[in-house]
């Protein structure tokens, strides 16, 4: 009898334990689901709030001191950091036009209004002729976002108003610049500058901010007539389309072509002027004296990285892949008919031998009117055609009035680096940012073509292209 009672009790205890274990498992599963649902709700809430687009939004401005930003290549005014601690209000006028209001936090600092700005000229828009092929459209968007676009306004522009302050800004502010940084979508900055009697600019204020992504998304969708979500990950997270087959024949029609005599004087000393003279501190290399030093594998050449929110950092340097373009094999000059424009323009293709694979890599610079290039001395190269790589991209720097007259998505210009199978090479990884071109000051039949390094820290090549041997149709 005792044994029976014991067995019954043992059985009941076992059942109780089993039930308790099942209940604990159910509670664990339930609690896990609750946590997951909560995380999902919080995540969705954060994601949704990221794309808010209210009529007026105040955004945080980040201001960096000299201590915070020792690599700053800008020429600084003696009054740098004396008119800071500002706030930024962004006001939506309609689907395209916005005001940027720099608000002071003290009576000595002026209120700066940047009014009635057309964001459709600053947010990436792919040219219509790229939409026939998804790869071209993707490259157009990616290179547009990854290249700096800085537009300037003279202080007397109808878009600028200076209010209040202690008088310094009302008397000395000469130029306001609005820049879209060559980083993930939405990382922008505002720069305020003075000018001396010789026209030399000096920065006295620089503030970095995040353009509300709701504004970015809505303008993007309006001007491109497609869903932002088709490209949002690439635009916001720096995902390159390397390896994408790129058919340049979809961008222009070749009328005629011929090889053109071209030299790269490897023993020529490196030429430094313009913004490159201000970025010497952001190039990490020793004894770089001539062009051939860039292609010597024994030389370690690294550049300061450009990092969010939009500044150079020597502690996280970028390498290069100059072995891809280490040996020039030939140059081809073509007359081409770009899509979207009626005029006949020119294209230069530089063919390089890859030092590691022996295959040919090709750099295309297309949609250029060689006749209209300025004649300049070599030391003024930066005043020539000075453009990033990409499809339908604007200059790195231009006035807002120039931008309005020449919307980038209407430009016939494109520049891409392709391998022997016509696959897109990420030129940022190679560390090439774009071409510079001008005619010789004394000889209009001599074309100077330079290549800019990653982030335009330095020039890495100077090609001399002899146009005198070509037919008159080119010159």
C-alpha cells in the first residue's frame, strides 16, 4: 500500500514538473515574442521617423574645432570659430524648394538665410538615357552621391540674407556655400567665407548637418519618377556596383575615331596647385617627386579617408590600386554623338595595361567639347575642366547660378573606368577621382589631361595629347 501511494505521488510530481516545464517554455517563448515584437515596433518607429518630412524641421549642426579637425585643408579666417554654436532650421516651400536658416544663439552672431533653393539640382537624378539599362542607372545614382557637389552664393545673391549680429558678418561675409558631401545620402554642410582684395577665400564658419531623409526621399522620387526604395540601400550605405557590365554605346554613338599620340612624362615633377596645395597634409607618402613614383610598388601611398559627417581623417588611411593604370598603352580620340544633346562632342579613351593581370583597363572621358576647353598654363590647371567621374555629374564646385543653367542630369559628360570585359571598376578603390583638362597656353593643338587622386588630394598623372596629327574634324 505504501509503495502504491509512493508511486502515485511520484507520478503526480513528475506530471507537475512536466507541466511546469511546459509552462516555463511557453513563458520563455511568449516573453521572447514580446521582446521581438517590441524591438520590431521600436525599429519600425525609428525607421519611419527617419523619413519624416514636416513643413519645418530643426536639425543639429556639428561644428569641429581645430583640435577636432587637424586635417582641415581649408584656408581659415582669423575669425574661425568666433561665430558658432548655431542652429539650423530647414523650411519646405514646396516639393522642390527649401530654405536653410542658420540661427544664432547669441547677439553677436548673425542670422544667415539661404532661401528658395531647388533641391532637385542637388539630390541625385539619373539622366533619362541611363534608364534603359539598370546597371547604368545604378552607376549614375551611386557616382552622383559619392562625388562632392558644392554650390556657392555671393553674399549679394537674391538667395542670401544676413540679419543682425555685431557687424562682422554683415561687413565681411563674401560667400555662402552649401555642399552635399561625397558620402552616404543626407550628409551635407554649410560654409561661410570671407575674401581678401585679391579674391582669396578664407573659411570662418563650417557646420555639418544631416538633411532630413524624408526631404531627400520625397525629392528623389519626384524628380526620378521611381521609388526611392529601389536604390536607397546603395545611397545610404555606400554599396558600390563594382563588376556591373557597362555598355557605353548606350550613352553615345561613335561617329569616327583614331589613335592619338599621347605621352606620360614619367620623370616630370609632380605639379601642385589649387586645392591640391592645401591637401598636402592629407597624403601619406615619402619622396613622391615624379609621376612614376605613384606606380612604383615599393612606395606606400595612402590618403586620408573622407569620413562622416564629412571630414578627412589620417588615422584611417585609404590605399590605392594604381597597378590597374600603371602603364599607358594607347589613347583614342573619338567624335561622338551623345544621347540627349544635338551637338557633336569628343571622347578620349585611355587604355592601360594592368600590372597584375596583364589585361587592359579602359578609362573613358566622354561628352567634352575640346575646342572650347580653356587655354591655360600648367600651373593653372585647376581652372580647366575639373570634373568627377560618373554619368551626368556636376563639377565638384560651381556657383548656384551656373548649376541652374546647367542641370547635371542634362549633361552629356560621363567618365567611367572599365576592365577588359567592360565591367565597372570602382574608381574610389583605385583612388582616382576624375579628370582635369585644358589646352596649352601657347599651343592650342596640345591637350593637357591630368588625373585626380582619391578625394583630389593630389594629381597622379599628366598626359600630353598631340592633336596636330589628327584630322581637322577634331580640332
